[in-house]
């Protein structure tokens, strides 16, 4: 309700909110809307499910939190739909490319993972042919490219 009042009405606010307990290595989170969240651990990479509608659409929506255990070297990556939906003609950058980037980033820092994802998504959508397509179709809207990563470091000091 406070979000709606501050925005003077209904506004779409896709949101991922989490609280990480460093001592326990546990994150409690809610994913509301179209923020794509991927988690990489020793079992592989998986997309975390959405937890509800975006914040601010309805006054009395509740969200059920999820819990995620982080072992050393586990990684969480959040990207906006602008990254996933970056286009090259009719091809979309897609979740699969993000998963492969996260799988390859075994020893990378959170900043490095974000840099790689954003650079690859930007280059995918801004190759020379995409520029021509965008010139011929100027009404096409471009979403933002945003990535946030969390990497739990190994307490022993290795990666």
C-alpha cells in the first residue's frame, strides 16, 4: 500500500528482495514479478521460480518467502527481462545463454559475472545487423540491461 501511495497509483515494480545470513549461509527471499533469478551450486544451474505478481499492483497481495542455502562458491544472478529479451533480429538472448555464462563463471567475482552478462547481452543486441534493423524499425522499445550477482566466497581464501 505504501508503494502505491508513494507512486500516486498503481505502478509495476518487479522486485527481488532477499536477506542473507552470512553466518548460516542462508538467503531468505521473495521474487515478485519478472526478475529472472538463477542459482548455481554443486548440483548445477537452475532458474528460481517467481513468487508472485510484481509489487504495487494490488494492495493486499502476500508473498511466501523461499529459502536458499549457499555453500562456498555458490552463485546467484539476477537479471532484468531486458537482458533476457535482448534481440538480434528475431533471435532472443534468452535464459539459456545466461545459464551457460553462470556455469562458466566458476571462480569469477560477482562484479565480473555481471560485467560478462551485460557485455554479452549488449553485444548480442547491438551487432551491425541489429543496428540496421533498429534503424528500419524505430518504434521498437529497448528495456534496460541490469544484472546483480552474489557469490559466496570460500572461507579458506580460495576462489
